[in-house]
């Protein structure tokens, strides 16, 4: 099988490390070789958090510049910053919910207009899927479920070498019992949003 390299990027507390672990579990359940790499940064202070999932026969879990098949962004500016990992065939999935960095909050920086961020991304990649993931998580009565929303969007946006239903089952298995239904709802809403999102 062709190697698939997927980057997850966001800020501390958004749950992107859990998302990468769940994707890794789905790959293992599909009998795939998989490696997961996590870069925590200053996660506890709202700093950037990046993780990578590499499925297939690869020498290591590091995704080098230009190698990503997909970038899953939990925050639009952090998605833009991760574009060095993308190439002309990359699929980018990003939430449009803004979490301005500390420098913006204290008045020492300026957050770019969202339309400009999305334009810059779409010019560099094959497909951009951008939507308000936080709103979908709230619809599912699970405001902490943005990571599950984005996993659903990934499942609908990129042909993953997983067994049918493996990722959805991994979401259920990786959730606390009280949150299984809400997390699956988030996953399904994310998949529906990706299907509605036009090719860019």
C-alpha cells in the first residue's frame, strides 16, 4: 500500500493528540504498519501542538517538508503555519474557529483576516475543507468534541487505507463510556460537513 502521512496541528487543550492516537488505533485495527509522532511544544500554555500519523512502510514517524498527504488543523492560523509540510496534492482540513495567539491577546501582534488565511492555504494545496468545527461540536452537545468532528471530516475527505468503519469504531473505543454517543455524533457531523464542502 502507498504510505499515508497525516499531520494534526492545533494549540494546547484542543485534543489533537487524542485524534492522532485514535487514527493510529484505527490503523492498527486494520492490520497496517503505523507510527505516531507527537510534538507537545508549550501545550499547557496554549502553544502549538503537532502530531503526525504515518501509515505504511516508512522509515520513521517524521513528516518532512512537502510530504504530508493531509493536514488536519484545529485552528486556521496554525494550519497556515503548517503549510510547509504540504505539497500540491495535499488535502487540508481546518476548523475556522480562531484562537488568537498570546501575542495578539496582549496587543503585540495582529491576527490575519480569515479569508486571507483560507486563500493562502487553498493556493498551495489540492483541496481545502474549511468549516466551523466548534459549532458542529456544540450541535452534538459536546463542545470538547472538535477533534472528533475533524476526524470525521478526514474520513470523508481523504482515501485512507483503513478497513470500512475502522476509524468510527476507534472513536467509540477511545471514548469514555459517557461520551461515546456524543463523540460519534461529532464524527458523523464532521463527515457530513466535508461532503458538503466543495472541492477547492
